[in-house]
C-alpha cells in the first residue's frame, strides 16, 4: 500500500512537470514554423469517427472542432474542464433529456462552406447509422445508444434528444473522438482528404512517408494557430525513429511512443529534451471467452483472476512504474478509478498473492482439476511485444492453479477478427479509452451488445447499474457506485485489468504550449496553442 | 540467335503468366483479408459491415473473376486502387520504383566495385596477411545481418556526428540523393560484395593454375595483364551468374534496409502492403519484381556469350 502511494506521489511530480510545461504558454508566443513529428505507421484513414486508434486521432485532431472540448491547458480531463468549441453555450432541459447547444456563427469549413446546425445533425446521424451515407466502421456507436435524435432549430441551434437522463453525455462530446464533420463531404472523402473547421488543413498523406497539415488562415479563433503547420514523418522502425528524435531531426515524438525503459536511453543520449512520463489510460487486460467451456463457469474465471500477481507484471514489465487499477484509471491521473485502499478490497488485488492462489487452487480442485488433471488452454495475443510479454507472464501465473497455457501469437492485423469470431479461449489485450468517464468505459467495453465487448460479458443487473450511474450527476455518489461496479467487473472476470500502462512523450525544449493529457491519449492534440520558440 | 531470342521471349511470357496465377492465388490463401484488417483499427469486426466492404472491394466475386479483372486491367495499364489509401495503385507504386532502383543500382555498383578487385587481390596474394584480412572482412560481410549493420551505422552517426542519415524529405539535388543513399546501399551491398569477392577469389585461384596463365607469364606478360585481362576474363563467368542472382535477390535485403533508413521505396512498401493484404498493390508490385527478375536472368544468359566467345546460342 505504502508503495502505491509513493508511486502516485512520484507520478504527481512527473505530471507537475507536464503542467509546468503547459504553464510556459504564458510566455510571449511566437508564430511560424512547422512542427515536425515522427509517426509510428501510416494512419488507417483520416476519418476520426471511423477509427479507434491515436494513429488517426493525434495527427488529424487539428483538422476538426468539436461542439465542446476538454481544455487543452488542463492535463486531467473531467466534466469541470469542458469548454466551448463550436458551441458557444449549452443548456440541459429540466428533466435532463435534452441538451441544447447554441452554435458559433461565421465559422467556415476548409473548403469555404459555412458551418451550420445541419452539419452537427449530419455528423451524429452518421454515427447513429441514420444517415443516407454510411461510415465503413463505427467504433463508438455504443457511446450513443441513449441518443434518440438530433434536432436543428435554425442554422445555429441544435438539440440532442436523449432517451433518458445522461449528464455525462457532454463528456462524450468533448473528447477528440467527437469531431463535427461537414454535411456536404461524403465519408469516403473524409477518409482520404478530411475537411473540418479546425486550425489545420489536411494537405497530403503518402503511405509510409508523411502526413502534412498546413495552417488554416481563416480559422475562427483569432490569433490561432501559432504554427504554420505540422508534419508527421512515418517511421516504422522504433529504433530509427527514437534515434532520429535524439539526433534532433524531429521536434516531438509520436504520442506516448516512448516506453519506460526507452525513456532512460533517450534521457541519457539527449538530456536536454523534455518528456512527460505518465499513465496513458491504456490497460493491459485479460479476456476470457465466456461462451466456451470451461470458461463459461464463473468459478474458473474467478480462479484465473486470483492467480494474477499484478505486482510481478508491474515490476517486470513496467519497471515498477505501471499502475495497478480497475477498469478506470485512479487519481491523480484519472478521475474515476479506485484508490489503492479501495482496490485492495477487490478479490485478486491484495498483496497476499500466495493466499489468493491457495483460494484459486481450492476452486479449481472443486472443479476436478489438480496436478494430474491440468487444464490445457491457449493464450492468444497479438504478435507485438507489448501484448506478447505480459501474455508470457500470465501463462506462468496460470501454471500455479493447474492451468497449462500455451502462447498463441496472432498476426496483429488478424487479432480483432479472431476476437470478434470468438475464436479464442483466453487472450491478452490492450484497451484504451477515448474519454475518462464511466459511461464511455462501461458501455463500450462491458455492455451487452457492444461490438467492443470482446468477452461477451452480459449481465442484466450490471446493465441496470451502468444505467443508474449514467443518470447520476458527477460527484461522490456516482463515484461510489462506479467503484462498486468496477469492483464487480473485476471479480466477475468480465475483462480483468492487469495493469494500466505508463509511457512517455518527448519534445525538444523549444516546443511550447503543449500539454499532455493524463487520462486519455486521444485528447489534447488540437495543437492550436503550440508554438516554437526558435 | 533470333530463334533463340523468340523462344526465350515466349518462355518469359509463359513464366510471367504462371507467376501471375501463383501470386494471385497465394495472396488469397493467406489467412485474414483486407476487410478484417481495415476493421482492426476500429477495434472490432462487424460481420454486416464487413460483407458490405467486401462487396465494395469486389472481394465477394469468385477468384477466377477477380483474376480476370486484374489481368484485363493490367493489359490496359489499369492497376486498380489501393484498398488502404483508396488511391490508384499506379500512383502509389510508380513514385517508389525509382527510389528502390537507385538504391539497388548503387548497392550493386558498390558490391561489384569492391567485390571484384578485392577478390582478384585476395587470389593473387593467396595466403598472405592481406588475403587473411580480406577473407575475414568477406566472412563478416556474409555473416552480419544487414539490418544489424544498418542500425549500427545509424547509431554511430548519431553518437559521433550528431546526425542521422535517414529519409525524411525528398532530396533536392543529385548530391543530396547520393549522400542519402550512400550508407544504406553500402549496408545492403556489403553482403553482396563479400559474396562476389569470395567467388572471384576461388574462381581466380582455379584459373591462375591453368596452363595458359603459365604461358602468359613465360611470355613476359605483366602481372596486371595476367590477372585482369587473361585470368579475370575467364574467372568472371560464374561471378556474373552470382551478380545476376544477387541483383534479383537484392530486393530481400532492401526490405530491411529501407525500413531502418526509412527510405520510401517499393521493398518496404511491399511488406506493408502484404501485412495490410492490400491486394492491388501486392499483386502488381510482385508482378513487377517478377518481370525484373526474369529480364535480369535473360540478360545474364545473354552476357555469357559476350564474356565467353566459346558460348554460342544456336538457332
């Protein structure tokens, strides 16, 4: 316990460094210059609504505006940091089922067409699948299951009609995954040449080469952006790209690309660079196919949860820096996660690993498993180090409870197809969340029918709890219920979280005005406040 | 000779048709298709949406029909569209070919420039310290993986020069281009030069023991004339075969080198396209490589007759 608090203290210090970096915005900003990033691979497309990866959201976020957004100067996203964007003001109806936005006037898309309420209606009709045009992929459909319809009143007012009260709906609209698309541009063009109202215009994407954005001279926010543009050179080899950053070829690394061990190398070779090291709200978790025997038996899953020694994962893989958590990221980086005290009360999270495993063995023995009758399974995972390495440790832990697991590495591009087919027994997965809010987390990953609920976990009583917390205003009462839900999800082995990852993003000292978000890597990349002190 | 050329040409055509079938079928036998992969970045696969996407891309058609569409397009210069970028495949492939061609050409040039003369020197100075050094160097060239060598070069550049010679922008001048391709081509050409050197050495040793060499020496010919005119001309035939094969196989070494030096050539692009199952890119690019290999083989065969007057291609 003491160690956890020390770790949180250390993280807070590192985050303070990040904040300090943000505070440098107060210096006299200079305009001009093109910010050079490296990117880890070609973005799958430029259409943020169709992707669930920061490969797209980080470079393309500056092309768009949202209705509301998380304040880019504040590192921890919460309902209190939501500020106007394309909406100038908003109001809830008395029963909390109608959210009305007044829209900014005089805003133009990059192609010169005016932004109106029609574009907002079109965007969310597209996401709901109600538009004539269709998105090829719609990964956040589950966020909007409570959205009944969108109505426009004139050109500058729009109302979101909800089926029931959902105060956190505003949070969903504030994340980087909720940009407003132009009505007049078809989805196909948005994938290849996106058009928005944002501070940067898309110029070109050359596969395996570069993504280029230039300043939107007609941006509605006066004096922004400071940069003339930003460019993302695609470098697949991690060694090459980090070396190139160290050599000063790039102004910034890719979003959260520097692992904890790699950060030590970077700091040794280039002590002058600045880095934010912190949680990225991407968890490493266990997925168990609940449709196949014997994993349809909750007791087997419970035993598996009890076998996990989270501290071992944290020590071996995260050099002691990754974070023990439930589904939601704990403070100070996150808003909704359980504190170490609360986590210790969740089955499988206590430091008495041997005690937990003894209980697990007893469960397994009750089911007929023992040293002479061991359960043979395959642990499937993507063939990438960040997936493979924890899977190997997991296999070692499962051995302690009469489970002999074999590693099954899956070509990375086939991973989700395999999981969707439920063609696995046990798997190891990574899950990132776009908005640090229980609604986004629960409805996307644990709700019945969600396409990203990989394990097929579905309990009506949990759905009721999801809805109950969703109807509550943010505050201690909602938090208490969220903790209770999170505890049950972990103990039900719905998708047990092994640890929450910590990574770093680095930049040269002359890059100013960028604040790394602590609880979502998918937010904070608009880059309109960033400038170069050269 | 003309009958031989026609026969070879027809054989080349037949080989290419066979290869197109193999490429097309093999690509579709690999598990996972583009629809699955495209959904991967969304973190899920929706069966209905996947079916729609397959229809949109024409992947729901029978394989022979898909093959016919491809070949029909090839014949009129229509390579189709990249599934990933949704751009015409020709626009994706064409700009990358000169980059890889220059890199491969330079690598081959390096390997011949160093491999041939060093092989001759090593043979002529057999069992001297210089021979031992050259043999160790050539052995290391064969055993060092090119990706490791490439990384080592990059790390040394950063550590000692504070610079990294990787491709980030299109080079503007010929000098920029040469500077950019010099190290990667040396990294990839090192192995080929080692191979050429060893083969030249053993071939030269064999030739140097021939009677006509002794005769030339007896007649008072200079060492250079003996080594480079009389001996090398006869020793170079097996080396030519190897150079031809190496030129064809260079693409394999370039995949890694292009990745490490971040060079946007076809080799690196091909691997990415294979991983993404971007069929129009992969099948056209592999077909292009097949044409190159077949043509190089043909030219190598023809060069035998030029290098060795005893070889004649009968009609």
